C-alpha cells in the first residue's frame, strides 16, 4: 500500500530536500509540501494524507497547534515530528498533542522512512535518546497497583477495559477492531467513553494510566508485544 505524505517545514530547502528523499521510496507518495500550519490543515482536509511529517516551527500557527487541530479531524492523519529540539518539554508537548513519532533532524534517511511507515501502521517510534530518557523515567516510577484496586478503572465495562489494555500495548484502532471483530467507529466510541470516565485528555494520558494501574498486566496480549519502536533498533535495509 502506498503511504500518502504531506511535508510541513518553514524552510523550503528542508521541505524540498525531504520531498526529494521520500520520492525515491517506492511505497511513499509525497502529495505536497507547505511552510504554513493553517494551509497544512486545509491540505489534510482536501488531499487526505496518511502521514504528516512536520517541524514545530511553522508560519501562521505552530506545529504543536497544527497537530492538536489535526487530532480533531474526522479522519486524522498520523504525525511524524521531525525537529531539532529534544528538550523534555518538547517531548512532552509533542506526545500530548498526539504525534505518533518523534525524531531529531540528525536522524538518518532510513530512520525517517521507518518512522513514516510505523506511523502509517498505527505504531509509535521515538529517537533513541528520547526513548532512553522515557525508559529511565518509567523505571523511576512506583510499582503499578493492581487494576482492581483503582477506583477509576473499576468503572469501566469489561469491553472498555479490554480496548484500553490493547491500546496501551500499542495496538492501533484498526488492529483493535480486527482483533475484537468490531467496527473502528465502535473502538473510537469505547475510547471516548473510557477517557470521559477516567478524566484523561488524550491517548497518551490513557496509556500512562493503564500502565500505572497495572491494566497492561491483565490476561491476554503479553507485554513483550508492545508496538513502540526505538530508532536505535533499526537496521538499514
């Protein structure tokens, strides 16, 4: 399947360079480039890219604002952030905004291509140094509680708990729907109800809560099958 990609960067030389690079990849079709955040939203609505590759510095609105607005679209594309900053606040802001992948501009061409492919497949990929910091932070957190002792989690129906667990383990909406033999719209409805019951804003907070309460340790898909990819594990093809 061909992956339709929109490139957003305020510097035309970078946008054009990325387009030249990606045009050489057989399964990627660059449908356009822009330096303007508002124009990017219009292009997403009219051209329906599968993945948006963006810097955080754009004209009219920032890359973060654009990502947040794209997340509210009916058919939101996955987002790969390709930026020079890897500060903790940048990482937090990008993940909370809803981006699927985060790479520094020192990333290799193969890493960028792999990030686009991962995003299109509903997976998450982080630059090695960012993934290492997140793992260090996670290991410093308290041991998870049993999910049954968490008041918020006990409000969920069995199906809502199952959908939450599968999403926390890295499965995309499409994969959850296929696994449970239900429609993608039904999965999204379950996730909306879960977020409302638990008082979380987005998928990132939902995943964090699922890990902290031990929901990911419940019977079913093993923890070893998580779908987050670190660019450090890549092998050039």
